[in-house]
C-alpha cells in the first residue's frame, strides 16, 4: 500500500477528515517513527501487526588500506501471532 492509497482509504473510512489533514498526521507519525528507529536499539510496535526493530552491529574490517570500524544495520520485523494467522488463513504469499 502506498502513502497515497493509505490517505485515500483513511479518508473513505473517516469522511469528516480532509485528505490534507490525514497526510499531515501521517507525516508526523513518520517523523516519530524515524526518531524512534534511529535511537540505539530502536523499536516501534505496530498494534496487532508486530514489532519493527533496528539492531546495530559494530564490525572491524581489515583491508588493503587498513582497519576500519563499520556499522551493520539489521532491520527486523517480528509479526504477531494474529498477523501470522491472518496470512496463513488467507493464503497470502503462496
């Protein structure tokens, strides 16, 4: 689902809100998520969907030029049992 589709669907379900207002709320949400995920051990929980976690691993890389410290980022999504059940039930991803 794209940002535009999300705004359109929310506007359809909540007709008292203007699309511009919905887009502003989503922009604030994105800023908050960006701030949360950019923290050390960043994590956001998405209701009945699951948890999005950012893990940072420090690495030493030895090469021709010399030793360098690198950061490796792992972005992991851990779905809830409800989401897993819904996916299996609907046969998504098959």
